[in-house]
């Protein structure tokens, strides 16, 4: 009970401690032969969000993008990047914590990820792939519905 009163009286804290590139890889498994082929490449983009508690009130939130580009069913290039942030979040109601970690934090980290992906792909000699804006709220809500459906089945 005393903990609840202390938490209720304390000011909420939300601070970005650091944003950093956690992982980056670029592969061109069919180079150089595929680079001289003509055609419109197919681009497949997958995004993921991971949340990991680090210490009391400290969380790492990472957003991963995997961009696979293929031409004639052969991989032109594969780029995977993981951008992360360390956030201090304290004195926030439990029901508000998950949306903050699943919506607000990825929204802060994602623009850095977009820049890294476009830059590394263009440095590899390809036209940059610009990841579109993401509605992390819709993504979070879809994940919550999916988790709820899995629990009910």
C-alpha cells in the first residue's frame, strides 16, 4: 500500500537515455552477376519491435527492419538493421506502460532506423529504399488482438 502511495505521489518520468544502432548487415549473395540483369526488382520489408527490461525502470526498445530485394527469384540484396533505444520510464500506471513501450518508444527509434537503411543500401550501390511511415499504434493494437485471439483459442 505504501508503494502505491509513493508511486501515486511521484512525478512520472520518461527519458531517452540513448539511441543506437544495435545490429546491421547487408548481403549481396548473387553479386556481381545479378547486377547486370535488367528488370524491376521485388522488395519485401518486414518490421519487428522488441522490448527488454534492463533494470528497474530502464528498458531497451529495438525496432528491426529486414529488406529483401529480389530479381528473377534470386536475391539482389538483403539488409537487416536493428535500431534500439534505452528509455527510463518510472511512476507510470501499469496499463499505460505497455502502450508507451509498444507505441511511443518505437516511434522515437524508427526515424533513425529509416535513415540507416536508406544510407547503407545507397552506399552498397543501389537506389535507397525509403521505409514508409509506420503507425505503431495500429501495429500495437493488431498485436494485442492477435495475442488475445491466441489466448482465447
